[in-house]
């Protein structure tokens, strides 16, 4: 198998992010963690992944600080994978992917899951990007600039 090139030193934040979570299994593991799954066996059953692939993905996510491994909350001998602050920071990405998928990959009336506000039961509003002064932004309103030492 060809070893993937690391992007950990890339100047682009998207490239570095993809170095940590850039395969679909990893994003599905993170999605399941937001749904409350914490144990290896639960991830394996829910995703139907081969155990060796799951172990590799979880190890990588722990190494990148997306998860931390903690003793099981019920006091058993198991370990649990808990999202760190960095991992919880992926919530808008997961919601954005979900909303994008709902908008472009389902026919009208086709069954699928949806995220709702736990308190009201209402669907989440579509994610929006806004400027510091509150204006709604689209791709044409943004540009990339370099930042670094001396800025």
C-alpha cells in the first residue's frame, strides 16, 4: 500500500485539517461521537467497519488531538473515546456536511436523518457565514490572505 503524503506542514489550513480528518471513515467516526457513541465496539457495530481500520482511524484521531481516551464512564474495564475541544470544534463542519448532503443528495421526500434542536425539536437553520459587521457572505465576498510572523 502506498503511504499517504503528510500535509501537517502545509501552509493551507484546509490541507492541515485534512491531514487529521481527511478520510470518510474518520468523519463518520466523529459524526457518531456527536451522536453519543464512545466505545470501540459501538463505533464498529454502528459503522460496520473492519476492526483494524477502525483502530487505525481512532489512533490517528487521538494522535491529532480530536479524541482522548478515558476510562469508561460506568466504571467497567472498557475505555471510551471522548471528543476534545479540538474534536468538538468539528461540529459546524459535520452540520455543514449534513446540510449540504440533505440539499444535494436526496430526492424530495426521500427518507434520511436530520439534526434538530434538542429543546424545540425544530430543524437547525442552515449554516451561514457572516462578516464581523454581520453581513451575509458568499464565496465572491471573501478572499484568502497570508498570515504569519511579523503580522
